[in-house]
């Protein structure tokens, strides 16, 4: 294997381990790499769809509900930063606080995780 490929794989592994709790994911998928990939590809698609919905919604209750859905999905795969950001957005929406900052943080965390998943599995954006 070339040194460039080794560097790429090290970067992918490091980026992934930062974005996803690998131990949690491994427990959830029972160490099955094929299942891991399937679950993460589903999460990647769902998180983007839900983020677009969140950006379009103006009703606080609807925004809180969608954030809650994303929080649960993120916890399931070990995307802890996404789960935390979604929880903050849900809390802000439920309490009537401005949600712009929480939504921006959520968007950033979703971008980080989806990029790490794409890098790990060589997926197209």
C-alpha cells in the first residue's frame, strides 16, 4: 500500500473516531462491518433530510419534534455531538428561545459526521 493511501486511511479512521463513538457503534452492530456501513449510510441520509426539514420549519413544536427524532438516531449510532446539538435545539424550541445558534451547531455537527462517514466508506457526497 502506498504511503498516500496509508495517510488517507489514517485520516479517515481519525476523523471517524472523532465523529462517532466507535465502541458504541460496535456494540450496536455486534461488530458486523456490513451492518455498520448500512446503519451509518441510513443515518447519513436521514440526518441530512431532517436537517433540511429543521431549516425550513418555523413552528417551534414541529422543530422540537424533528430535533428529537434526530437526537434519537444520533444516539443510536454514537454520533454524540449531533445528539447533544439536537438536544439543545429541542430544548430551545420547546422553551420558546431563539433556535438559530442551536441550529447552526447542529448543522456543523451533522456536516462533521456525514463527512467522516463518507471518508470512511468512500461514499460520494
